[in-house]
C-alpha cells in the first residue's frame, strides 16, 4: 500500500480515470467512487446485429496527444477512419462540407462556393467580412453573435450551427466562443475568414473545429468501452457508490457515499470531483458557497439511434452528414459506421444517428419505436436510405453535453479561487476544459497535478 496521501476521485469517466492514474503514478493512495454500474462514463461499446457499435463517444482526436498517448501506454491499437469526407443536408440535397473551415467558419472561399451549401446572397454576405471594420468584443461572447456579425446568418444556420449541434447538441447563440473555439477568441485578426484560415491549419484544434475532418480522428480496436476498462485496470474503483455529501475534516475531507441500505464514509487528504458541474455544485456548495455558480452550466440530452441494414445496402458517399436545425428534422447527424471504419462487406451496414438539441424536449420524449420510425423517415428523405433495418437500438444520454455560456471561463476562475481556501480539492471533466476524450483526459491530469501541488507531493 502506498505511503503517500489518500485521495478520493469521485467519478470514473475518462477524466476521473486520468486523474486517478496520475495520482497513483505520483505515489498517492487513490480510491475511485463511481455512482454508475461501470467505469468509462460515456465510453460504452455494445453490439447490434452482431456488429460492435459505440453507444456513446465514437472517436477521439489524434492531432492532440492525450488519447493516443494513453492508448500506447495501455497497449491499445489505434485505427483511423478510411474516409475523410462528410456532408451537410442543405437546400434540398446532401452537399459536401467545404474544406478549410473551422467549426464551419469558412477559411477557403473557393471551397465554400464550390460546395453550394449557401444560397447566392449568403455567399455574397461572407465577402463583407473582408472589408467590414473590426467587430467590438468586450470579454467572452457567443459564437453565434460573432459569426452573424462577421459572415452572416447563412453561414451560421447552414454550417456553424450543424457542427455545434453535432459536437455540443447546442445552439451557437448560447455557446461561449472562448470555450468552444479558443483559437478564434484569442485571434487578433479583424477578418473572421482570415482567423479561421490560420486556425484551421493548427494541429491543436478542438473537437468542434475538426468535426468535419475525419482524417484527424481515431479509435481503438475492440471499442472505447474496452479502452476505458483498460484505463481502470489496477485502480481501486468502487462502482455503484454515489457520493451524497462532503464534510471538512481537519485539513481533509469526509465523503458520505453508498445507498441508503449500505451507507459508508471515507476520510481522505484530498479530493477530485470528476463529475458534471451541477453535481459538483451540490456537493461543494454547502461548504464553499462560491461553488454554487457551477449550477449555471446547462447540459443537453441526446439520443443515439443505431440501425443495422442488410449487407450491401447502398449508402451515400462519405462518412456521414449533418443536418441544420433550420431543416426541421429529427436527425441532426448521421454516421455511416460501416463505410467510415471500413467494415467487411459481409457484415450488416450500420448507420448511427443522433437526435436532440439543447432545449428540444419533444424529440427526446418520443418512445423508442416512434423515434426509430422518425429517424427512418428522415433517412429516406435526407440520404435515400429506404431499406428495412435488421435491428435498431436507441441509447439515451440525459445531461450529456455541457452548454458553456458566454463568460464561463470567468465563472470557473472565481470558483477555483474560492476552492483554494478549502482543503485540497480539484475539479475535472468536460465542464472545465472542453468536450471530447483528449480534453477530458487533459482535465483529469491537470486536476491531479493541481491536487498534488496542494498536497506538496512531487510527481
């Protein structure tokens, strides 16, 4: 048993697992408490018609190192999509997403014109960005406000919102520029097109900015559920142990966890909360009142609908497509898993669709059978897929994706400043450094480093 400090990590998603692994490597004794039945959070792999299908996150960015480095450490083989083309349903047909974009913001105007996603007036409006004076910004702003001011509403509706809908299940008008596209928030360029052109070439792009470029993604052989299980191997993880309350105990913490029929306490020197913002606020708020501000982060719920079709079923070219909210469809995105990951021709053809945007409750309340029927109707119109599926599955994720409001980085700074006066505690997860597997891994590692410094442990 380690002679180092005893640390509790609450939450065994990828952020919590990354934090726990870093703490153990530094010599800490770590207890991981997970409310759910398994580790991995939104990394979960199932089967449909005998084919492996991700039931949560499907892939990770490989242009940033966190996920690929962990895969190498765990001995997990990384594979990449075989197609980098994706489309968007716009103005009555599927059209290719233009190359050279950042979160749908065009950096290559010739590519934008060639794809014909925008109507002629919308395309002409983009050109004004090159001559308009600098748009004033006072602190963090929404993505939508900046995009609309610089390149117009057509780009926002037909390109930016679909990409944001695919990554965050949210609306550009409600999402922080600093959190979702930090490269643009930090840019000093007057022109948004010029800033997008430069940022799109950067290797350290966010999941949102790279969403249209399948070549920068990867996954592991055997599925991401197995990846999470491998990351948890050797850690002291207790599943089915929700944490109900915290107490300060001298220079450390006491955690109350478990079910009403099996309550327990755990005393530790330090604590990492790798849970969504609102549960973190609920636990910390009674002890650190400033942490109540974390309740200001909303979360979008989504449904993932996978359909397995007979082998040989024809699909449109590419890896899938996005659907703008202005098209008023149930499907907001579809991925042709069999084509994207080069599955054998003898296997069923699998298409995975997502439905549900922030504040869009009617779709998510539909019974599974009705939701599958609605998705099939959309696929017939959007992609001419009319075959009878062999099997289908609906997986619902309540409160899955954070909706960072403008000014969220300032909120986090104030909360962290207040936590510095409490016993050693740190926060990890998608609420703090962005969505996507690498960002969550980075968040967990950063939280571990912060806690180790407070505990005066040298990694």
